C-alpha cells in the first residue's frame, strides 16, 4: 500500500482497517505536490485551505512558519513494516540561532523500531546522533540556522511495526486486523529557549 500525504504542522494519527483484501496495485489515498515544490511554500496555499471550513480558514493565517511535512511511504502487504521518504520544511521561530534540530522517534519507545538514514539539510549530507534510548535523533546542521531562516530536512526511514500492544495502549501497531500508526514518522519536537544557559526541548 503506497501512500503520499502532506501535513501542515500537526501530528498524524493514521488508522487503517486491514481486514478487507488489499488491491494488488498501489493505492493512492492522498495526493500532494512533489517534494521539490516545497522549497518556498505559501502557507495560505489552497492545498491546505481546501480541507477547512469557511470558519476555519483564518487558522492558517496564524501558522506562518509552521513546519510542513511531506511523507511518501509504502506499507508492506503483511502490515508488519513500512518504508518511505520524508521532507520537512522547518523555520527557526526562536530568538536564537540553532546549530541542530532534534527529531523524536516515538515508535522506538512504543514497541516498534524506526530507523532513519540518508539525512540531508538543504541537500547537504549531515551528521546525526541517536540519543535518549534511540528515541531522539540529533541532526547537526551544516551552518547555524538564524531566526526566521528556513531549512529543508530530508531523510529515508524504515519501520518495524509491532503486532502486540505492549505498553503503548494500542495506539501503535498491527492489532486485531487494524493497523494503527500514531506519530509513526520522525517528528520535530517543541523547542523553547528559556534563557541563554538553559534550553528546554519538549515533545509535541
């Protein structure tokens, strides 16, 4: 099952009923602009607005600088694994330059296994470091990202999907013929600078 989706800021909770037979060919459940078209997106673009009610249209005006995720991934026929490519257009909305960006790998704390490779920033290969029992990935930027500046972060990912709920409350895995993928992709957490000598990173 091949899926492509475009996400503005928020996290995705993907739930797929898997009992019916899956067609033999690829299944397109969402369409989006190619990754290359995301270099300088317009946050008021119709691709985001078309899914909102008239009353909710103004919400996009408050999301200038929000991260934009593009996910292009394929789920294995047995629903036990998936692989894909991700691009994130990230804007530094802090008051300080950033030397690194963190990604949270939530499946690694929920009984699965998420592996990231081929990480680039603005098409330049970068160094990465796994931390926090492999649930965080530190991406070292090739140059400091100044306040208001953007960077395009791209990566490949592979994921083993658990078949037991374990301690994740059934929100991630292939359980009873239902595939549930809560924050299955690498996510940039909240970054908040408290003071020059103290930085707090929180999960969304």
